[in-house]
């Protein structure tokens, strides 16, 4: 069993080379506070828009490097730094130095960002069931190693695959907005217990406004 994230990332690289040898985009890994963060945020799958998927990138590889929309959502929810969002909004690309500044901010907030599928696509198409099945054990081991207090799943794909439960986000959203209290889904990974919080995907086909409202409640934890 893999004991460290570094060992796990080697497996991710091997899986990508074995199953997707034609894909020149690097897989995006997880990063932030890597041991016992307050919140692990699980997105779906990365795209080429993440500049760390480039073969020449020498820095850390975590979700949404070099992009703007998701960071804006976190900022609107009060979970991201004013100065950093200014730089993101005004910059055409991220330097390695700036990437590390964002990473250090995630660490300072006790946040950890990752994806359920660690395969990078050329577009925003959702991953098929084979890719989810291939990479889900990686995420499960990642959770055991990182040991987050809470896990936020963006979109139904991570939630349903991680909990084996089905929910309607609309109903969940209405419930927690009415009560102004989050409802958690207790989950256990090889003896490690954590709480999952479902959320709308914050950009694209998701619902940014509702994602912001859920994130505001999460920010109170």
C-alpha cells in the first residue's frame, strides 16, 4: 500500500502512461495542506487550460493553475485572498512564483484541492465510467493519506462515486439554505472517518451562484 502522496503520484503517472499513452497532457495531482487539512475540495477532471498539464511545467500540479473562474468563486464566498484574486484577474499567465503563492495560501487556509479523475482532457467533457473506476481507488488512498476533516464534492460525479448514494443537489441546497446548516454525509476510508459535503460544480455546467452560497456555509465551519 502506498504510504505517501509522492508514491501515489508515481502510480498516477504510470496509470496515465499505461492507459493513455497518446495523451501528451500531464495529469493534475492534489496539493495544498497535505496532512489533516480542514477541507479537501474534490473536483471532477482537469483540462488543458491548467497550465501545469504542459510537459514543460516544472512546478506543482494542482487544480486550476493558470485559470480564473474557480478562484473568483472562492473569492466571492470569502475563501480567497483579495490581493491574489487581483493578480489572477489582471494576469495573462501564472509564473511559478505566483503558483507557489497560491499554493501557500491554500496551505494557510488548511485547504487541499484535488480531482476524482487524474487524467487531463483537451476539453471539458466529463470523464466516462471507465476513467472514474480507474482513478477512484487513487482518490480513496489519497483521502486516507491526507486525512481531511471535511470533503467538499463539486458536482454529482464525485459525490455519488464516493458515497454510493444519490441525492438531488436542488433538494439539498434548499434544505441547507432554509436551515442555514450544512448536512454531512459520514464516510469511512479504511478506518479513517470524514464528512462529505455536496456542492454544485462552481463553473461551466454547474451553478456558480449556488456554489457560492454553499461555500459561504462551509467557510463558517
